[in-house]
C-alpha cells in the first residue's frame, strides 16, 4: 500500500536527513545534500500517526541499508535498539501503540513546525556546526 506524502512528510524527512548530515546512519556513507537515495526510514510504519512525525522513530538510511533492514526485521530491531538504547526504544514502542487521529488542518501546523526546524538546522550548518543535529519534535 502506497502512502501519500504530504508537506509535513516532506519537511520532516528533510529534518531527519539533515540531522544526520546527509550520511547513512548505518553504513556511514556520505551522500550529497538532497540525494534521493538517502531515505527517512521509519522503525514503526508511517501509517501509525502517533509516531509518524517522531524523530526517535526515524533514521537516515541509504537505499541499500534501507532495503537490507526492511527485508530483515530482526536486524532492523537490533539496529533500532543500538541507535536508541533500550529505554528510548521502550518509550517509542509505548507511544507507537497509542491511537492518534489528526485533523486535516493539523498537517499544515506540522509542516510549518518542521519547515522551521529545518531552516534552523541549515542556519546551524551555515554557522559551521557539523555532525549530528537534534531537532524538536512536533507535539
């Protein structure tokens, strides 16, 4: 089933990839900015609204790593545990199990929030900050 990408998805995905400095978080391969083969990979599927826009639920993965982990759920679970740690993964799992419905107009607020976060990240990069950049989740 193909899930439609909204403006909120677009800006959130850019934040995840910029956070990683356009580097695959698994194999560490550096990709050019705005590379189409660096994906915003979700631990829990995007169809779950409670974690769809949660920064802990996503990593920047190159196409190859995304395919490998997507085809091997045990390996993906190990990677997620390694990246987040046991406690953060537990909290994310609890959040994932919550039922969350979003009003149509909320997507605009989410898009605006992540657009602003992305712009703030770019300003940090322009000021010379390198490496992994955190960004604030939409609540």
